[in-house]
């Protein structure tokens, strides 16, 4: 029996080593070409065994029964998780990512309970509308309106959770099939004020990026300093210097995490899983260098001040000397009028800092300075890191740095400092404008097809995080993925997470559920973008592929073809149309089709090797172009901020930017890395800071609702459930109005002796029981598929009420942030307390509504108990009903009350004054409007009468 491939018997004799080829190999399909390295033969002159499996794979042939063959029905690819084929390297293709559905034993009951609760709510609300409380119609009306809104809000929140999914990646397949030809990634880090965002924190983030496990020549880091601060600039210079020893140390010993501050603060055995005998010595050496690095950075403010004072004094002496020389020479007309030398901020090389000075001056203030861009190792400013060469460079022996790096790659990724130009009269659009400036500058300099966006306090905790994102973006079927959003994880949160700072219900529940729809929202940090999607283009058309070779056949046989000749964007990439959208920078315009080509997945490209195009050279011309595109006037009469880049006009520019991409038909993916979190950051644990953080988010949501970014106005490309999710983003702050009213209803019920229903009938109790049980069961199942703990779920519920009656309400009513000042602080020594900030009490107007709710409900419980106990005809059902809901409100506000007490119960006096006055005023006002019957009868008897 002969093989259908080589036409020879299966048991073959030994081949002659001089034989050059097989003469009986069948012809390949039409689209099969040797230029794509898809041949079963080697191009060399040596003979080789015929690869039957490779021949079957390439020709889609079959032989025998039960043998491997390509099934067209199984060849469809779904979002980076489908089956794949060869990548052009001759290696066996494996899918880089898979989509894992939630177990049917969990999701089916979950969906059924949603339906049951929806039906129960419909019957309950119908019953409530039809059964008025004739004794207190006003109380009944307010409660019914609030309950209808709560039901509507619950539907908006619950419907997008119908299709949660999990995903997994195969990093081994990525490494085998693409290493070292991974696409380029530009990492953006933004900071604005070194006083609010400590430079050491920013430097630690930069160091974690430089040490990331990714091809060194394929990654570039850009720091945007929107404050133009010399302190930030020189801190980055110190970080670049320390990176020369930190990054090789991490590579040599596989260090995790690669943020030095976090690594050296770990409370575990550092030698665990370390095999090299010189690890302890190397670690001790690097720890000493890091301590010296922190000392230098902490001393920079004083060093800059002393240096500037010295140079300013020298300038004054020069001016005085010139005046004396002019007077001595008799040049009376040349004697200048005595003026004081302007207090400038000086760099180490003896020149003026072009950015913001310590003493603001014209063209040297936060809102008025030139563009600053530094990348090279010049003689003047040896600060940033130039592009890494493609060849591996090993380090020096131990005698040079104290660490043996002879077998370690010591190359460092490119590091660029950027401070965009600012001038009075221009709207610089805060963070969104800074991000767009980085997009343009990076396009001119490195033009990575993918962009990783990080806040200055979010560092890479998992060195494989970027690779995990690439598994989705470059896999088959990932051509319409605009970004990969990673969950936000935080450090420094108190163990009980009093104010739900971890936000796990949102990140592990809502975002995972959106991943089963059109994708998660963009939340501002920890996100890898496809650069071409950021440019405002629509996703490429989906090809009706049955086999990955058909995608390969769609390209030209030559890999040197024009980048946009076969692009689906050939019309939009017309050079005559691009300047109107992107500006007139020739370097920027030329980089756009390159970014589109390099960002394609294997479905649209020739082979994995075509990811590696020549890296753009950094020349004086490219630096000049980069400086020009970050000028404040460049965006005039362009579409930057409107359709291109980060979107302007909202406090929550991140949500709006992601919404615009989804609205154009793109989809996103939620990547939860296995084992280690992808990124770690910091979050405010103080009550006031937390409330103001939520206030900013709620204010942005209100802006979204009243803008053209409202999901009601979305295009048909936005899926229905995805539209519901975005609609909920704009609507959720308005729930605070109804929530505030509903929190006062139990107190009003206890004050008046009436309840929201006329009597606690069996129907009311049954409906209430069914709704409560289904809610509990839904919470349990949601905890199962999301991985959120019950305690975390309860903390989220508590803070939902706290923020809903404070920050969300302020966003709806005022629409602006409310300032606050520090009025009381714990006197306990805080140096050795990691959570000292948790006990700091800062007065803010946002505290008034929840404090008032607490005090009114407490007074109402006392009044209701007294009335019922001393009444001749006690109505215990109404007391139980009103008291139960009052305790429900107080239970939710418990973390808020605990936060007001501080560490030792020290609360600002103003808190009690305001709250007491408001509570007493409401109580007396109600007694005056509707006095109790006992007081009326007592007045008729002419005196007081005690029961």
C-alpha cells in the first residue's frame, strides 16, 4: 500500500543522503506557494524525509479512515479562540487564546432566576399600584415611584450579565510561533503633578515597564509629564540610570514583581525558587543600589532648589559686574536700570529648564511652556534611553557592576520623556489631550501597532501581561478587537475593604459579563489598544473563511508589496484625505498605513515574520517632527479628540473613548491573567478621598447622559445588551434621587404611624419574600461564576448606598466636584501603620446627606417604639415594617458611620452640629404638621399626662 502523498510504500528503505528531492510529490493547491515558507521541502540542497503530516495539512488531503484531516466546519475562528493552522514558520499552529463558557450548572439557574425575579417584580409592582394606602397616599405614591425606578435600574444592571465568559491564553504557543517576531508595543504613562503623584511611584512604574518580559527592541516607554516639572524629568534620569542594573538583575533571576519598591517590600523568603548560587549576593547589591537611588530622588527637590539659587545668584553677580564696568567706562547711557534677576529653575548643565519653574514666569508656568522631548544620551542631558539594537548584548563581568552579567541581555527599551506645549487661551483637554499627544509623538518615533496605557501609580505586576494581551490581538479572528482591558487590582487596601476600594463586583462580575457581549468598557488604565482603532477607523470586514490558508491566499505572493495596496482601508488611507483628519505632519501620515499593516492578525497577513518591519530610526528630523506634533496648535482644524484618539469633552474620557470604538463596530476582550495579576496600583482608602473619586466618575456619567455619547443615540453596530450596559453608565447616578427619598421613607413611616402599605397583607409579604429570596440566590450564583466573595459583594452593596446618597446625588444636583479641607486628623503615630490614612477624617459637604439619614432614622426608631409601647391600641405591624427598613438603611451605612469615628472616635464637631440641626428641624417640622393624637388629647385636658 502506497502513501497518497509520496506514492511510495509506507515502509521505506534508507534514503540516499545525496538524493535532493522526491519526484513523486503531488502538486500543491493554487494558493500554495514556496515563497510563503509553507512547503514540505527544505530549500537547501540537502535531502530530507518527506513530512506526510505537513503535506496533508497544506493540501487539506486525507488518507485512510480515522486519519487527521482539516474539517471545513471546524475551521471557523471565534475571537482569537478558534482553531488555527500554520503561521508560515513550518511550526504546528495552536490557538493562542480560548473562550471558556461558564458551566451550564451555574449559568442556566442564574438566567432562570433572573426571569423569575423579573416576573415577580412585574406582579409586585402591579399589586402595589392597584393597592393604595388610603391612610397615607403621599407615602404610598413616593414608595411606588421609587420601587418602579429601582426595578428599572436593576434590569439595566442585570441584563448585560446574561452571557459571562472566561478566557485563557497559551503563552507557550505564542512563544513557539512568534518569538522573537512579536509586534511592537508603545507604553504610555501619564503624570501631571509631582506633589500629588510622587516621582518615586512614577519611577517604579517606569522600571517595571523597562523590565517587562517582552522583546527589548519591540517595546518603547513614553512618559507624559503634563506639569512640565524638572523634578519629574530628573527622577526619570535617575530611574534610567538605576535601570542599567535593575533590569538585568530581573532577567537573570526571574524576579517577580519587577517594581523594585514592591519587590523589596515582599514579606516572604526571597530565595524561594531561586537556583543561582549568586542570587543572595546580587540581591544585596541591587538592594543597596535601590536604597541609594531613593535617597537621590528624595533629595532632588533640595538639590534643584540649591542649584537654582546658586545659578540665580551668579546671574545677579554678572549683571552687577556689567553695571559697574559700564559706569567705570563712563558709558552713562549704557547703565541699565537696576532690575532683579528672574528666579529661574536651572538644569544640571547650567541652562534654563524650558518647562515649569518653581517661581512661575511667562512661558515657564504649568499652563505656559514649550514642548519638551528627550530620548537620547546626549552630552548635555544623559537622561533617557535610546532605542535598543536588535542584536542581543550581554553584560560585563562582575568587576564592572558588582553583578556577573556576562550571560544576561543588558539592553534596555527606549524611554522617552514628553511634556507637550501649553499656552494660555488653549483648551489642553487634561489627560485626554496628553494621551493624544503621546499617540502622535510615538507614531513618529517608534510607531508600535499596539499601545499599552498605564497610570503613573499602576505598574506591571505580571511580566507576561503584555504577551497575554497579544494572544488575543494577533490570533486568528482577532482583527476586530480594538483593545484588551485588564482588571484593576490595588495594593494598600485595608483587609476589610471598608469602602469597597477593590471594586471586585465591577471588575470580576460586570466586566466579565460584558466580555460575553461586545466586550468590556475601557476604564482608563491597564489597557492594550490597537493603534489603528485609536485612529478612528472602522473594524475590517469579516472574511468568510473556511480555512486559514484562504486568508493567506488573499494577500499578494510578495512580502514587499505596498502596505496598503490590499488593505481594506485603501480608500480611507488616501494621502489626500489624511491631513484633514490627522494634521499635516508628513511623518505622522506616513506611519498610519504602517501601523495598520503591522497591527493585522494572521488572518490578514502573510506570515508571523512580517510583524518585524525595520524599526523607525531616531533622527534629528524625526525628533523635530515629534516636537511639532505635541504643540498646542497642531490639533486645530483636525479630528483629534472628536473621532481620532482619546475623546474630549468629558471627565470620564476613558468610558467615552471605549464607547466610540464599540459604536463603530469594534469589540474588546477582558483578560484576567492566570496566577498573578497583570497590573497593580493604588487606590484611596480614606472616606473623603473615596467619595470624591466616585463623585468624579458620577459627574462624567451625567455628562455622558446629556451628550451625544448617550447610548440611546448609538449606531446599529452597537449590540442591544452592550447598548443597555452603556445606557446604565449614564443613568445610574440618577438613582441617587430615588434612593435618598427611599432612605427617608422608613423614618417618615415611624414618625406618622403609617406604612407604605395599608396593612401587612399576605400578598405583600409573599411578594417581598420571593423578591428577597431570588435576589439572594442570584447573589450566590453570581459569586460562583465571578469568583467574588460574599463579603465583597456585601461591601459593594453597602458602598452603593453610601455613594448613592452622597457623591452620586451631588453629581446629579450640582454636577461639579465639591471641595474639602482637612479639619481633623488622628493623633496616633502613623509611621508604622500601613492603613493610617483610613482613620483620617476630612470634612466634606458630601457627608451631610448620609449623616442626616442615619440620625433621622435613629430618632424615628425611638419615636416609633415609644408611640407603639405607650399607645392604647399599638400597631405592631407598622412598627415592625418601618423598623425593619430603618435597620436595613442603617446596616448599609455602618461603614460610613465607622469611618466618621476615626481611630479613637474623634469626629469633627461640625459633623454633629449640621446633622443634629437638620435632624431636629425635620422632626420638629413633622410634629408641627401632624402632631400625635396623644398630645392633642393631653392639651384638651389642660396639662400633661403620662401613660
